[in-house]
C-alpha cells in the first residue's frame, strides 16, 4: 500500500493542480526515506522527492538525498547520483553550491559517478567566470585528502590546469605546491587519468614558467619516455618537444584556456532515461507543465522555460450569409459553461489513500499513517 501510494503521488506531483497538495507531505516522505526497511518503498520515496522538487525546496531535498546516499543500497546509488546531479544543476541559484554538490557526490559515491556527471561540472565551470576561482580552490583542497577517488583527480586536475593561476597567489597553493600535489597521485591512477595529468603538466608550463624544469624532468624520465602505453609515451615525447622548441607566445597560443562550450542541454537526462526510464518520464512530464522554473544552461545563461500548455484557440468569427447562396449560415451551438473546479486539491489525495469499503469511511487515511 505504501509503495502504491508513493507511486501515485509521484505522478500527481507532476500536475500543477495537485503539486502543492503533494508537497505538504514532504517531511513524511523524507522520514520514510530514512526509516523504511523495504528498498522498493525507499526507491518510490526517492522518485517522489525527485518529482516534487522545485526552486523552493531544492536545497532541502538535495541535502537529504546526499545524506541518504552515504548509506543507500549499492544497487540504487548510480540512479540516485544522477538524480542529485540533475536537481542540483536544474535548481541551482548559486554555482558554488552546485560545485560543492558534485564534488561531494564524488567523495561519497565516486564509483557511481558517471563520466557525464563530471564532464558536466567542468563544462559549467569553464563557461562561468565567477565560479572558476572557487572551483580551483575547492578542488585543490579536496585533493589534499590522503585517499582521493580517481574521478576527483580528473576533475581537480582539469580545473587546476585551466584555472590554477587564480589560486597561485596564496603560498599554500603556489605553482610548485599544485604540481607536487597532482604528481603525488600520478602513479595511483589508470592510464587514462595519467594521460590527462600529462596534459595538465604542459598547461602548467604555460601558466607557471618558473616550474618548467621540474615538469620537463618528469616528461623526459624513462618511466614516461619509454612507457609501454603508447598514448602516454607519445604525449610525454610531444609535450617535452613542445616545451623545448616553442616560444612563449607559441605556448600561450597552443595552451590557452579552453573556450566556452557551445550552449546545449545536459546529457544527464539521457543517462537517467537509460538507467531509470520511469523516473526520467516523470521529469519530462513535469517539464511540460506550465510555470516551470528557469534552468541553467551549459553556457551559464539563465534560460526561461516555455510552458507547453494547450495552444490558444483562434477567435471564431460570426459566419455571414453568402450573397449567392440563400441558405442561412449555421449557428454555432452554445457551449455549456465548464463545471466549477474544486479549489481543495487535497481531495485528490484522499482518493489515493482511501481504502475501499462498502460503508463510507469516517476519516480519510493520511500519508503519515501509511509510512
């Protein structure tokens, strides 16, 4: 019964007429998420929170989902990570908060953070100048942990390679400190991540010319120049040659900051549709409702959403009688007035939670009595 109730409320949460009534039960749903033993009921509670989330309660819901993520069943963590990332991006009023949420996702469930998630945060940071310094500082602090997930090294290395100069003025995060911090993680990573770090090192040659000899020493070491991995060997040799023969102006041109990414919608919804089609459909149904909050695009601009409501009817003109045809024009039938709508939308929830009986129930069941 609790499962069906939460599932029905998830669908009601996508409707403008019942959304406010469903939102009144937010605290009860959060309590069920933390205390319910049945994993299927907890999944429906997550779906309901995802469906009822908007700009007024996004911070509370995202933080509660983050708290639950640390003890969630392993089978649902990937889907939960995707939902948190989508909500954090969709309803973020502060990009610093969004960066913190994504980095915490990597801390708590790094194995379940897909490439689409950390690709997305890099795109948004590159396209938003006001958050670049904060992102570089936050990633630098995150990498100081004794044990870092490899996705954290990827995100931190990429962002520091682009914007490490914004925090280099602090002696505690100077150029050499940044390089040594990243290189201390180098031998613990896969070949793909090491290839990314080599690209970060050559970026440091352009950002911090004073540490160029230290980086060249790493690039020309036997471990890199004779690496059995062809990609790592090729990058080491090419980057070393570039740092030796290229002038300062050439390096500045070749290794300049990444340009802003073209404006496009997030690919996280497509990823969520692959893992949880029913939940993704909830999001699409909610997106089609009118009065949708503004969304953040990859370019960082705020894109107003257009309500996908019914198209307005064209005004009907009174038909006239033809001068040739003597048949009078048909008269449009009078339309009956629409039935009055019940302002109490909570009655819809009563139908969902009421138990069928031959005799009328004295009181409708409430959500708190079911969860």
